[in-house]
C-alpha cells in the first residue's frame, strides 16, 4: 500500500483576519476585570462578585445575582458575561457518559467539545481553533482548513458549559456530584498555533476560584503537532500542564506526509523540544501515535521510536498508541490488534512505557481526529435532552447488534 496521502494539504500557520468575539470576563485577569467594571461606571469590587457567579456558581443569569444591585445588573452581565456558545447539537454514547456538543459561535463558526466521564474523573476535550491549518491528512478537522482562532473565553466557556451540564444533572450517565477534573486540548485546532489565547486559558482554568476555575494544572493536557518555538515558550510559562506531542512517525520521510509541519520542525527537533519541556516542568511528556494499518504500524518503526526516545533519557516520556479513527472517505484504516501489540512490545523492549489509549466517542464522531463540526440541519430544533436520549438509545442499539 502506498503511504502517500490523497491530498497534500497546505500549511496555514497563522489564522486569517476575522472579527473578534465579544469581550468576556474570562478573557481578562482579575486586575483587568476590575478596570473593565470601573470603565462601565461600577464599583471595581463588583468584578469579584461577577467572577464568583461565573466560576463558582457557573451562572451567567442576572436573575441569580441578587448580591448585585438590580439596577445595572443586566448591563454588567451583558457587558462582561455575553453568551459566546450556542448549542447546535449534542450527541451522547457510551451509556450517556460521553457527550459531544457542536457549538455555534457569534460569527456562525462551528466548533465541538467532548465530555467524557469515567469513575472518579471527568475530562473535557476542548477546541482551540475553528478548523485547523496543519493539514494532517488522517484528521477530519485538518481537511477543512483553518477558519479562525478561538478567544480565551470561547475556550473557557466550553469547560464551563460542561461543568454546568454536570451540575444540572443533564448527562444521563453521570452523577450530578461529578466535577470536571481534566481538560485536554485535543478537540479542533492546533493549540500552539493560538498560543496567546491558549496560555491565557490555561491560567484561567488553573487560577484559584473565584479568579479562575481552580483546576489543577496537572489535570490539563496540551496536545501539539510540535511547533518547536511555541513548545519552548510554553515550557517557560510556569504552568505544569502535560504536553502531548502528536508524532505518528519516528522517521522524517513518513512524518513529512502524515504531519506536514514536520517539513519545518522535523522529528529530532520536535523530540528535543519535548525533552526540554520535561526538563523545564518535570511533567512526563505523552507521545501520541495513531496506528495506521501498513502505514506507520510496523514493528521496526516501534523499535526506531523506542530508540529515539531512549536516546534522550529514561522516565521522561510515555507513548499513547491509538488505533486510527478512520475519517469518512479515507483509504487509511486502523491497525490490526496483532500489529498494535507488536508495536507496543517494540517500545517496551526499550524500556519506554506505552499504553493503548481509551477511544471514547467513536459512535458519535467524538473520538480523536473525528471532529469536523458538520451540523446536520435537522438537528437545530431538537432540545439537548431529546438528542441525548436519541443518541443513547441509538448507541445501545448498535452495541446490542
Ligand atoms: N492539533 C493538536 C490537537 C488536536 S488533535 C494535535 O494534533 O496534537 C488531538 C489528537 O488526535 C492528536 O494526537 C491527533 O494526532 C489525533 N488524531 C487526529 N486525527 C486522528 C484520527 N483520525 N485517529 C486518531 N487520532 C487522531
Ligand atoms: Fe490539526 Fe491536530 Fe488535526 Fe493535525 S491532527 S490537522 S494538527 S487538529
């Protein structure tokens, strides 16, 4: 089988010019919030009250904010807590413990987030861009190109919306007391091509309440194709988030095709940057590797990857091989279980830990690389609850077949 991709995608490293989404409290740090409130003619301490409502009570409804004077409350909320995400469609699977939501943004752009509940842990997978300019040929998001960068608040809002859904008991398969514990930047987009907004999001998520969402930075993973200068800058931010490097091939000849940005920052440079990230943060790096049948899943490639990682030290990295989620129309498919095992064994032989990752959300195109934000027209009028129920029943039917 030829390994060349069907279309050689063009790289788009920076986003096209676009109108900015409305300003939101989550775009601002505590000092800027006070200034913004003062600029609206209100007492600066109201900024903290608004932050408590948003990050602690997950509310943007002026009716609940009885500690704010009734006169002017609506105005403050309209100015600092505009709704940035409108649900277009929600789909659930895995017994209601995985939910994908398609969001419409202020300018009509569509993005997706996925909530995955496990015993003792709830992970939200967020989008950092509408579309993606990196053009990886095996990824659904990469096929449509980049529409625009998301703002900090548009990313934070995906997490808050998930937390709200949990708190309101809207998820059929999840206890109401469950809380968001992890955030992974593995939805649409290349987070490090939108670094300023993503770094501000990391701060907002990790800051203690009420200034931020109060999540442990250790529970956050930023996944990147390896934009080396941006990886180095992230390492210096003082935020101990986990870095995931989407490698997918240990040799430049193949990675140039699977991850076109490799033409700019080849395997050795990406791995060196990953190792520097570990040195700077002490956080073990994850290497993401989508196993594609007869393309990158040969045991010799597992062996080469093991050697390249071990050459850079011990205990600094682990590998997440994940069977490819084939995208519609792709002639590539997932590796056979035997090849998967042989690949993992080749890594383990070098003392490199490798765990095959959980692939939640396949049935609803919510798994890694499947997010394309195609919103079927028929879904627009359906309430979330109806679509959850529909999707759960559909999932159960398929599992039973
Ligand atoms: N742009 C970033 C983050 C979003 S993609 C990145 O590429 O790292 C999140 C993860 O999904 C990446 O590891 C990506 O390589 C992987 N992925 C993309 N398409 C996939 C597919 N079809 N099957 C399995 N994983 C895929
Ligand atoms: Fe973009 Fe990541 Fe998809 Fe590549 S794999 S196109 S970087 S979202």
